[in-house]
C-alpha cells in the first residue's frame, strides 16, 4: 500500500481529512488534542506503526550540536561529552554545521524526529545575540532537556556551563601588563558574540583597576578563523600594539602570522595570548601562551546537568562558571624597548618595564 493510500485509509477511519492526518503525523499546529488522539487511535487500530516522534517514549539518544570541527576546541568538547554520555548509557548524535549545509534549526527537526532524550549545544546560534533562537524555544515548549556550553540564552530556563570570560581576560591582560606592555590590543569575535562581549567588558574593568582605559581603536572583531585573525591583527599592528589578547587560539595563530608577514618576531616584537589551549598549541612556533578552558570539567558537568533533567531530578538552573588557567609558553615576552630613531612617544608607550600584578600561572618550558 502506498503512503497516499495509507493516509486516506487513516483519514477515513478517524473521520477527518487527509490534510489533518498529515498535520498530526508531522506534528504541525492547528489540530485539537481530541482530533490528534483520534488519528493516533486510527493508526493503532489499522496496525500502522506510529512515526518515532509520536510513540510516546524517548530514545537513549542525545543530540550534540557543534558549530564546526575546524577549531580544535570543538572536537575536544565532543570527545569529553561523548565519553560522559556513554557512561550514562546515552548515545550522542553529532550535528555539525558547515557553510551552505544543514542549519541548526534543521538539525533540531531531525533530532525531534529521532525522539532524543536531550540536546547539548557546545557553541551555536544561542551564543549570537542577534541570531534566530526560535528552535531553542521549541525545545523548551516540548520540555526536552538541553544544556548550553559557554553562553546562556535569556528567557529560557536551560542550564549553562561556561568558562569565566572575566577571569580569562584578567589573567591574559595582567600577564601582558606585567611584561611592560601598555598598548594591548583585543582580538574578539563578531559584535553579537556573547562571550566576546563579556571579554570586552572584563577588559575595560581590569584596565580601569590598573589606572588605564581600553582604547577602542585597539579592539578588533573577526570571524573565528586563522585568516580572520590575521586580517584583524594586521590592523592592530598598524596602530602600534605590542601585545594582543585573542578570543580563540586560531585567532592568536592568525595574529602570529600577521606579525611575521610584516617582518616582526614573536615574542620579541609582539606578544600574543590565545584562548582555549586547544590541541597542538604546544607544537606551534613559538608555542602559544593561552588561557586554558577546563574542558574536562565543563563537559562532564554539562552531561550531569542533562542527565538530571532527563531523570526529572531538580537541577541547577542558570549558569555554572568554571575558572580558566593561564598557560605561559613562548609567544609572550617583555615589551620591546624603542629602537634608534623610533621617537619618545613610542618609548613612553612601550617602556619595557614590568608592571602590573602577576597572577599564578602555569609555566611550560620547551627545548
């Protein structure tokens, strides 16, 4: 029997139109609960299998939604979260976005069809203030458990685990200041990226506590890629920065490339601090000083929060902040002193005298 014949068969048995049956089977609005139950009863009486999303039970599947896999931090989160889910008897369904590929909203439709027990979002549109968020509200309306990683979403009661952006920026900023850097640039994500907004706000506070201000001319925004970091860092170098605090490791690697393209050395001419401490940052040239996210602790906490929701256990609502750790390697050094003929203004800006308040850091040496 064809799908169209089955549709007509169910419609006749339930005493409704084929369009109404289609709306019920696809969970479309505009159908009363009584009519919906009538169609489902007709399906059962006629011996037709209900679609997965209408079977009234959750699978042991959990959606794991990532914005990309090119940035090493996201595969790292996927590994930790996937392992923690397996320990809970849950199986992750990995959903990654690519340019021109399946959208996050489309992934939500697919996950709902699979009757997933919950969803973990480790980066995504929820971290972009101006992006569409309707698909998250659909999850909330259907009472499907979810956890956000590194940004919360106003108006939704989903828990969030996040690295403390304020602490991360304070550690990086004070580290560069302790090396004598005064013209410190910020290389952040797009303007509506919530963690980048937090980092900028934190930079303003820490600069003020040290008796200075963040120069808006030394704040650049970029997409999260090596190429974007290179382009933005080039502009910062043209404005005379001697140190750059970056919102991701790929942006930091782009900054190092920009310096080298201008004939500068890192850290002799420019100091660079990344964020994440993703894979292989010890293997770069020079090894990257960066602020390490506690990925293991964050990933396991995200799964614990999701599992508690699935089991109906009262759980923390709101944001859990995890403290990062500054890891000092070879990409940061003492601010360069002005060379012959460079003028007193640069000398005043880049005096090279260590200042500021050092913070506890991890020092890693390489031969």
